[in-house]
């Protein structure tokens, strides 16, 4: 199986709940901490791969693309 690095955004929903989202594979998951939300997202993506197949889940992603975080501003 190929390995992809996916950009993930983490949003605080309320006091003790976070949402992790990867737009590239159209997946979202929640957790009590940012780390738990990301882990739940990984599990959700693995479930998507199991149900729909690797090629379909990652059809819009080029394995050669390198994603980085860029900070802009003061």
C-alpha cells in the first residue's frame, strides 16, 4: 500500500471537542483532543479505503505532491 501525507486542519468546536478535516479525501472526524481527532480521522480514512478502495479514495491526489505549512503575517 502506498503512503500519503495529507494536510489536516484542526478546529476547536467547543470546550472539549475538536474536529480534524482533510479536504483532499473529503474526510472529517472529532475527538476530545487535537491528537484524538487526528487519530480518529486516520481511522476514518482507513475505513473509507476498506469500503471504497485505495484508488477511489486517493483519486484526486498525486503521490509526488509535497504539502507544507506556510506562515504569513506578523
